[in-house]
C-alpha cells in the first residue's frame, strides 16, 4: 500500500512514505485515492487517508496539506492545516508532517539531517521549468539553516521519459538533456530535469535518489492522470521528523 524511500532507511527520526493505488476502499479506478478534488466519495477518501496515515505512523491531526496550483511558490509552515496556492512546503518543526499530492507530476522530498529540516515539493512541468526545487532548497537554506552539501533528496514515482510525450510548449522550455525523441514524438524527462536542478543547488549527486518508476505505464501500482484522465485518483507523499522524547 505504501512505499518507503531508501534515503529514509536507518534514520529513526525521519518519516517518509508514499501511497500507491493499492489498499483503498474507493470504487473503480480510484482505488487508494487520497484527494477530495477528483469526484470520489468523500467518505471513501477519509477512510483511505486514515489507512495511509496509520500505515505511515503519522498522526492525522499533525499534517499539513497543500492546495497545489502548478506554480513555483514554497512556504515555511509551523502548524498543521491547509496551505493555499502553494506547491512546496518546508519546516524544522518536529512532529509536523508535510504532504504532497501527485498523479504524474514529480514529488520531491528534501532533508537536511543536521538542521532537522524537511521539505516536500510538487513539480509539474510548469514548476519544474520555473525551478521550484531550487527555490525550495534556497528557502530551507535561508530560513532553516539547511546546507545543500548536507542535504538529501528523493525524486519519487512520476511520469517517465518512456511515456511522457509533450508538445513544443513543454519541450522548448526544458534543457536538451531532458528531451528525448521517440516514435510518438518528443518525450520529457522531468525526473532528470529536477535532478539537474538539485545538483545545481549544490546537493551532491550521490545524495539524490531517483525512483525510476513511471506512473503512466505502471498501471498496477500508480495513479496517472495522463493515462486515466478524470477517473484518475491521486497518490500522496508525507514527510516529517518524529518529536524527540
């Protein structure tokens, strides 16, 4: 039902988990849908969220959600609740758990163990070309005392270059290294684009973990808006530090 990124292994303070489309109570293709904004039964979404947070070991009343808008705004959060019009949140408050919702867009998780700083980013193609992950790293550095040289990053399951065919509007705004010609047209590698941006901030390449799973062709495990359209559910990632003591 959930994935635990390898970069969180061995760190007992860090909670980092992602849902899949499996293990939920929603009907049809919604499955383990964690979003209220896709036409699913709200009672089913509530139960799906309860299951997800229980499996992740996260108290539901200590969660921060985002109303994502495919932009490049990131915000410092210190209390649970809902943050409007943002696609990235970060904190150094223990016991506060940050959420990001995706169904093809790139979820990016940032962590500085020494500063006790965590951040989650929703990077669609617009956020990617606007450099939202760089803004997240800069904000965590500026406001939380994080340092890129110490930071770890995880790029989660998302649309892969194997399937994500795009038009000129997208391909022309990405580096050439992140656009591949396929039989179906030009395909965008948003994972690589965000990886390059993270490396450019000073995060060591060895500290960036990229999950190669593609949400579009990974139909057995992942939701995909590109594949399923209006009947697509949403996955959720959550990240935070357990309180000490």
